[in-house]
């Protein structure tokens, strides 16, 4: 299986999914108008990646902004990872990075943490 990578640009986050290290990262800004279409290849890759049981996976989110539509896609990613952990004897850890003082991004992370039963770390950073 090959790694999955999308370089960030206007409206689009950087997506770096590494199947050798099992580290999946999404960072930047995401306010693409067509998130369903944009994230479709992401979900296709995840389906293949999650077909193998018992992986230890780290999901890193380091977002500076995302719209409601992107938020829904992120929840879908988290739900897939939760399902994988529950049904495939996997171990998933989510690292939610937020800039110190960015209350909105912290609260978004807290809301996601409440939505899924996965180890969830809220990690402040300074720029």
C-alpha cells in the first residue's frame, strides 16, 4: 500500500497519511466548498488501510480553521477510527493540536473528544 499525501493550498489542508508509521496527519485550513468530493479519496484510502487488523494508529489534527462541512468529514474520519479500534483490535490515539489562546479550536477538540471513544490528547502549541 502506498502513502497518501495532498499538499495544502487555499481552502485545502495538508493530508499526510503514512502507512509505514501508521501516523495520519491533517493540518492547516479546510474550507473547501465540495468537501464530500474532496475527502472521497481520503476515505477510500482509509478503507484499504483499515482492512488490516491490530494496528497502532496515531491521528494528528493541527488545524487553524475549518468550516462546518469539513467538521463533518473530520467526524467521519474519527468514527472510522473508532470503529476500527472497536472491531479490529486496533489502538487509536488522536492528538488534537491547537494554538495557545485559540479557544474555538480547543473547544472543537473537546467536542470531538466527547463524540468518540478513542484516546484523545488536547495539545497546546505556541507559534
